[in-house]
């Protein structure tokens, strides 16, 4: 199949699967599950082929489509793969069949509607990553809200309405700000070039004064920061995770939170480089605060879902820190950390869902002695726990190590210039690794060992379906940890481009200051730039 057609098929396949569910009888739950599962499997196979064919040496977009849509407004239906999105598209497609298979026994109410919403959100997430036009990006960004609203609101826990409304209000607030910024940005593009354009490439060339950059950066940044989420905009996340069904939690942790960090690296920082450089110290502080506070909150939780929810805030703080390090090591580490967190958090939420189906409680105090009662489950849980805290050979180690290396590289540069602020933040960020080990090992110790409290009656260990699901996640975790070079080669050109875009100031004063910092930078490590 032609690569362009294959990429189009990747996008539209979940939507086609959703409409195909209409002809399946409502009571045929097994047929609904099989159709949804094989739709996701086919999408993953196609994405895997495209990933293998993706050439990191080729400049610009690959497998691109650009079809006129609303020409008078300068809107084109533009899609493509590049180094920014190729790993996230692969992650989204990989988690698709896992999400569907993981919900086979958990969902018994409105089964057809449930899988229709899962397919719809898969379509919206894939479109958000693939879009290369800001109008198209925004449409997919907003479309994600509808199925997630229904997944939590219909199949969630007792406080699902509260959690859903909180999630929608936070997200809608950020979306309104981003919409206003998009309108201003496109009008500025039209004034500068004579024609309106929503294309990312055209928007990157617009030269905006600093005051406009600051306001636009704040609008885009708040929208993306809510989605990450960054402290102190994180309070919607624990409620959403706790009340969401397991599928909703896996989608949230595995993919949706990456929309925020992807938005920063693809749009928020490159579009407004001067504002980014001026806001960098603030972003670094908020990133480190997210790392430390998220870890601290996870340490004191007794709800097993909340532990992983707060850990997500901490792990994504590392992503933000890597992105604002503005050196190749940290940027590459941030990209790897996005994928690593998507795998480990998704796996842990799946395991929490599996034990909840058996024991019907999320209270950590109710568990103990599972290592003897459920040995296969316990081994898988311990491996994902170690990956989450950055055990060498796992993806968590690769991502966090590169981010911290980039942060200390940047901090040392600032230290040579007479500033120790970044060095203090880098040390605090490193302390998050210790806190991460504390809360995850505390969780594992109470959950798997100690006095046997659960099960009160014999509980079955993992069945074949569950073993295959977790086995796939673990293979991906160790593959990225042991062989990260292949993935990082595909993202390196985009990381270099991002670094250049953000560090290239259009303001003389900022440019002069940045040149002074660059002059003090230490020698680059092999394969990197300062």
C-alpha cells in the first residue's frame, strides 16, 4: 500500500470501525469486542509499517497529505509524520488494542456505546498528533473531549459527575484561550503575508512583537499546561483517574496527557521563542514543583489509583524540564520520557483494574500478601513498578536519565555564567527520583507483601488474555530501555529543529543575552549540541 494512503487509513480506520458497530446487534457483545479489537490491531500493524519506513534523514514531513478544505480561510486538511509525532503515533496505536482487550470483562453496560467511544477517542487522538494545520489540530483537540466526557460520565465511579464536570471545565477554559490565540495568530499571519494560513510551517515564520508573543504564549501555554497537567493546574487529574473506568485511566495516562507536552514541543515553544526564553525560569520552577509535589502527594495516598495519578504529575514534570533545558540531550530525554510514561502508567492502571475486578476495592490498606496468592500478577506488577522508578534497562531509566543529564548540562552552563538557580533546580529534580522510589516501593511493599488481607477467598491469578496484555507492555518497556537508539534516531532531527527554533530569538536584547550564555557552554557531548 502507498505510504500516504496507509497514513490516511491509520487515521480513518477507528472511525470506520465505530460506524461498523452500528450494524452489529446490540446484544452481540462478543462481536462488538472482536470488531473493536481487530480494528485497533490493524491500525497498529499499519503504524508499525510506517514507523519502519520513516526515514529520519529525510527533511520535513513524510507521507504527507494536503487537501484544500476551507480555502478562503487558508484551511487545508494537512497530515503527516515527522520526528515530533512519530513515536507518539506509534504509542497511541500500540495502546489501542491493549485498551480494548483490557476492558473485555470490565464493561458489561452499554457495551456497543462504550467501544464506539473508545474508537472515537482513538480517531481524535491520532488526528491531533498527525495534524499539520492549526485549524485541523484544534478540531481534533476538541473532539477528544466528547468521548472522554462520556467514558467517565457513564462508566465511571460514584463521583463520576463531579469528576467529569471538573475535567470539562478545566479543559474548556484552556481551549477557549487557545481558540482566541489561534484567531489572533492567523490574523497576524494574514497581515504579514497577505493571505490567511493555519499551516504550522507558515505560522512559524511570523515575526511577532514581544508583547503579542507573551499574551499568545500565555494562552497556548495555559491550555497545554492544563492537559499535561503542570502544578498548580493538576487538581482535575486525580479525580478523573479515580472515577474513570480502567479504560479511561489508561487512555488518560497513556496518551491524553501527552497532548499537553506535545503541544508545547510542536507549537507552544517554537511559535513564540522570545516569550519562551523569558518564561523559561518560571517553567523550570513549575516543572520541578510538579516533580517534587507530585511525588510527595503520591507518597501519602491510600487509594491505589491516586498513587499512580499523582505519579503521572511527577513524571511529566521531567518531560517539561527536559523541553526547557534547550539542549539535545534533555529534549531527546523528554521525548523518550513521554513514551515511557505512556507505557508504564498504562500498564499500572491496567493492573489496578485487574485487581479491582477481583476484589472491588481501591483501598491500599485492604491489600497484602498478594505475592503469595497471585505470583504472576505480582511479578508483572513489580517489573512495572521498577520501570516507573527508573530501573536501568527499562524505558523509565532512559528517559529520566537523559532529562536529568540535560538539566545538569544546562545548569552547569548557567553556573559558568554566574547563576546557580538552574543548578539548584536540577538538584531538586534529581531528588524526585528518590521520592519516586519511596512512593512506588511503599506501594509495592503494602500491596504485595506483609500480612495476607486480600484475597479473603481464593482469587484467580492472571488469565491468558491478561498475561498477553501485560507481556506486550513489558516487552515495549524493556525494548525502549535496552535499545533506545533506533527511536532516538528517528526523533533527533526534530529535536535539533526544535532547539534551533526556540533558541533563535527575534529580539536583539534576548539574542545578545543568549549568545553570551552559548559562549560559556561546555563542550558538547558526542552526538549532541550544547
